[in-house]
C-alpha cells in the first residue's frame, strides 16, 4: 500500500542573496505517518536542500507537529506559498544547467601577473585555492564523477598524504569550476568563492598571510590548512543556516 499525502505546505523567506524555503509534506499509511521536512535555499542558478524525516504512529500528533512548525516559521518571517513555485524553480534550474557554461572560480594562471613574486615557484599560485580544494574533498563536495575517477588521490588527501594544491595541479589542471563541484558545493562556493566578492580569499589572507609579503608566500602545509579549515567550517555552518 502506498503512502497518501495528507498535508503539504511550502513557505519561503526572501533574503539579500537568496530565498529560504521550507517544504513540509505529511504522508499517512494505515499504521504510521511520515513527516518530510526539506529546508534549503533557492539561489539564482541552484536549489540547495537538507532532508529530514519524522515518524509518528498517531496522525493527530503528526498534524499538531506540522501546525506548530508553521506557527514558528510565520513568526520567523516565512510566508506560505504554492508548492508549484518549487516545481517551476526546479524546471528553471534544469534548463539553466543545460544552457550555461561552467562558472570558473579560480585558475592558477590568473595569478601569474606583474604582482606575482618572481622569487617564488609557480606552484605557489596553486596553494590558496588548493586549500579550499582540500576542504571540498574532506567534506565530499566534489562532483561525483571526479570523486570516482580520482579515488586514490582523494584518499591520500583525506589522509593528509597529498595536499589539495597538488590535487588541484595534478587532476584539475589548476582550474576550479562549477563542473568540478557537487550542487551543494557549488551553492556554497558561489557565495564564498566568487570572483566579484571573494570572501574566502579575504579569510585566507587574514588567517595565514597577515605577516607575510603576499598570500603567495603561504606554505602548502597541513598545519596551515588546519588553521584555515576552522574558518571555512564556520562559514559553511553559517551558509547551511542561511547566514554566510
């Protein structure tokens, strides 16, 4: 016997850079009720989502839970919407993905200009984005095909035996684009590592290069990565909670 949808609610809250949404769907079978709670953000080109499920043996209890959630969301500034908005958005995102070119977050060769210190090896231009690549690998946010293709190197990065900068150089040719990240990874990187407002680079410089001649002088070490990892983790936590 299949589940029947008894209740469905969709609420949104507009922000400066994205629209938060909550999708509540209550399904009932003869012996239990299942409440699906999907939270996420609708950005310009992508929708993020986090799913959770709650099980109830009593439908009235599940219904009361939904009512309580809606009351709380209304207090937080959410507005009830037609769930068709979500369906239409997903169609739009699918069409965009088929049409748009890859968004390039960074290329090592972009940094070989008059400002690049002549005394440094070219590899130093890979280090800053390479540390972000390390974080992506550890958090499983690379595109699944890349993760499958380079399993051995990814395992080495997670063990601390290969740096993300070396992975960036060897397997991504020193270019990090939207084609290399998962949907969740892209949603985060679009806000944190975009070319117009590179918050990550500011964090990186403040954390590791404050007393150095330039950001290119930062050594590609696990110790340095661990320092900047704490900051990226905090940014990601805020992103997941709608406040990067």
